[in-house]
C-alpha cells in the first residue's frame, strides 16, 4: 500500500468519490467538473490523462475515448481539506463539453436568466459518430 | 417563484447542495471549491459575494466575514448538466484559503507524494484573531 499512499490521503465522500476540477493548463479556463473514485484517480495518475467515474453510468469514464477529446495531465493538485482535486490538463481538440463547446460552463446568469454565451465549436453529431 | 426561476434550473443533489468553484477573475487561478444550497446561491447573487453552505457547521458561510477575505462576484456560471456552478470572483486580500495561502490547492502530486508548493502568505493567527 505504500506505493498508493497518496490515494489514502484523499478524503473520499460517503460514496467513495471526490470532485475533480479540470482546468486548461495554458488558458486557465475551467473546463468541467466531474467525479473520481479511487480507481479512476489512480489510473489518471498512471496514464497521465483524466479518467473519471461516471455516476450516471456507474463505470470508468476515460475522457475522450469516444470523442478523441482526451485530457492530458499536466499536474494533479489536492486542496486543504483533501476532498477536492484539481487537474491542470491539455485539452485535445479544444473541446471539453459533450455539447461540442470548449468547456461546460457556457451558461452565465444575466438579469435573472441563465444565458448561453459560448458557441458550439463542433456539432456533437460529428464528435460522437466517428466510430 | 418566477423571480427565482434560475434557481429552479440548478440540479441540487440529494442533500440540496451544488458544488461551487471559485476562480480569480483576473488570474484564472482556481481558488477553492465549496458547496451551496439554494439559500446561499440566492444570497450570493443578491449580495454579489460568495456565500457558501458549510457542511461541517451546517450553516451559511459568508466567505470573508471573519477573515475579511470576501469574494466579490464578477460572474456566475452553470455547467451543461446544471449541477456545478462556477464563480468568477475578486478575492479580497489575495487569500482564499483558511491556511493563509492564496488558494486551497497548494498540494501537488510529485513522485507519489502530495507536496506543498504554495507558501503561506499570512499567518492564520493574524487572519482570524482580528476581532
């Protein structure tokens, strides 16, 4: 277990998960937030790419395996309470969001309404029908 | 309820919470991640400053009320799944973390160890003993 000791220092929640924030290492843009379990965080470090835990599908989610929009890991950080991780990544294709946008935070509160202010860069049909 | 309609579009988790990421609006630095309930998110918008929900203390947490390290709101964003919010903020005092560091992600994974690579900017004793 000594090899994986750093994983023991993460405070996993009652479901065994930790929030993982992915940030573009060049621009600083916050790309997305997803969840990791112990296995996915271990694999993220091993493979130096973001591998999340899909809560909806209850399986490992190798970011980009279908879309090609892999997130190569530049650094992995843990917060003061050890219950959030921050990944600085290189976002392949410049698209992190399944909607085809550069990032997932494309709705901004404006006069009491969430308004989309980030354009779709690529039609999701083109992203996910390539195989 | 029409005034608060934007709050209804947030997908609160089973505890009525949503993760809230605070990012420095100038530098892009991810400062911290905490949680908000409906009331705290409504207040964040009303008062244009970050107001979280403290899970450990089970109460509203007006960021900076004790330390003075208020986070003034510049923008409020919602992600594609409507279950994460991103706040672009002006971090008063340049310190977001209760340890006296500029941000909370001061531990970086390096050769299998979490290593602190961000220095304390101000002794927490000085931050929290001012009243």
